C-alpha cells in the first residue's frame, strides 16, 4: 500500500513575466505600436512556501502596473477624443 506524501515547494521569487502587446487601428488594421515590457516578482532573498495562492498574488502584483498604465492611456484617449469633438 502506497502512502500519499505531500510535496511543498519553496522559492525566493514567483518568477517573471513579459508583456508583449500590439496595438492596431480598428478601421485600417494598421499596426500602430508594439510594446515589450519584462517584469519580475520581488525577491527578498528568503525561501518562502510557494502555493497557487501566493503565485496568483505575485502575478497580480506584476500585472497591476500594466493594467493601470493601460487604463490611464484609455482614459486619456477618451478625454482627448471628446475634446476634439467640442
């Protein structure tokens, strides 16, 4: 009879990710811009227990600046567009 064993993973960081984005004109389909932005999770030099919850939190921390920048850019675009119509 085999007994189940629990494996715990430990790491100093959750890793890194890279945003790769292309922005196209919705009417012409022309490529307007490309963005490539790597980021890494914080590394405090101490081994910590890695779980799906801690990895998800790290992913959210890494993606938050990208989401805020995108939201700010879209809001600014909407503001400029509405001023042009006035």
